[in-house]
C-alpha cells in the first residue's frame, strides 16, 4: 500500500466561544441584553417630568409671590421686585391693619365664610353620604334614571344655574340673606356621585347582611357598620365642598348686596375695587395680606387630612 498522503479538505465551521476567546475578541459578536421592565419600577419619561415641573411652577410661583408681597408695605409693592423682599418687613403690621381696617369688617367676612362653610359644605357632605349610601346599597325603581340625572348635574356648571337660582330666590324674598348662599351650597352632584362610587366598593354587602341577621336595623347598620368604612370618602367630599364654598364668588356676587353678609372672596374684591377707584384708599397691601390669610385654613385642612382624602380619591380604582 502506498503511503502517499492526499490533501484532505475540511469544511469551515463557525468559531465557538472557546476559539473566539483564544483567537481574539474582535470577531466575536456581542450580545445586547435588554432590561426587562418591571411593574414595580415605572419607566421614567423626560417629557412627563418636564410637564410635571411646569405644572408645579404654575401652582407654586403665585403662592410664593403672595407670601413675599404680604411682607411689604404699600410703597414696597411699587418699588421692589415681585419675587423678592423689600427693605421693610411689614407682615405683622399688615395683618394687624387687615383685622382692624374699616371697623374690623374682615373679621365679619371671615365669620360669614365659616357660617357658609359650616352649614353649606357640612350639609352637602351629609346629604352626599346619605344619598350615595342609598344609591349604592339599595335597589328601587328608577335607579338608572337617578344615575342619569346625577351624571347630568355633574356636567352642568354652577354658573349656568346662578341666574335661575337668583330669580327663584328673589320671588321667595331670600336674596341678600345668608340662606341665598347656604341653600344652593347644600347640593353637590359631584359629592353625591363620589360617595356613590365609594360606598359601592367600600361596604361589603355580606357585612351588612350579617348585621341585619344579628338584629340590627337599617339606622344602626348605617351608623355602626357603614359610617366607619365611609370615613375616607366622607373626608374627601367634605374637603371638596369646603373648598368650593370657601372660594365661592359668583353666587354671593349676584345674591348679596349688604357688605355685612359678604364672604371673604367678595369682601376682598370690594377692597380691591376700592383701591383702584380714584379717591379711594390705596390698600393693595391689605388685599394681598387678606388673600394670604384666606388660603391658610385651606392649606392646613389639606395637610392635616391628606391621608384620608388620598385614600378616598383612590376608592374604586383597584378591584380585587
């Protein structure tokens, strides 16, 4: 047998990971790994962050201007920058003058506002609780029609009903009285709808049936079983109705003529109009200080009740 060797051709094979490491890393393709998006860590959006920052500036800058301007005298308002302090710090002097100007009429306006909020917002919250609980947990003929009416009332702005309300109250002789502001404030379609949704999710039907089996009547079931579960929604509705009544301007404007029944919004507007009138007292510093004093109770209420109204707003958003 001849021992001559013939050339042997072998097929080229792709390099393995081991040969790639020995031959060099330039010919080895790199594998790109993509991070998996986990629900616990949301993806950051630059556009959303910028938009949120702009909204925050839109809300914070006027508040900063109000706080800084309340520390200035009337001359300081005209001779200094809007977003920086003047040489004279006159906050306490402005507060004192605000409470004593025009025989202390600001205190009267504050008490009027508290009256409108206590009866109007408090009554609206109570009616929203009772109506929302009944609509959520009881079946009766015409329930869908009531739902349609409530949704329609939420869509109608309050200013559209102000003139018809004025004409109706004028015929009854209730204009220029506190009832002209309190009675319309008792109706809160949004509060009723919110309590309806909240009661549907927050109160288990089985729990109510267990209370009835134990001998509890409807009133006892409502106060001992339903009310504790409705606390977050109640606080949320109370805050919304309080803010709406506290900041109410258009309704008192057309209903009230006597300055002794003005709320804070209408009273401060009358001061501002007086300051812009030729020959009137230039009291822009008191208008600004009064505006600052007006928003302090609302900010305090939101901070103290924050955990309740946040949980109330989240009601119904997650279902098990």
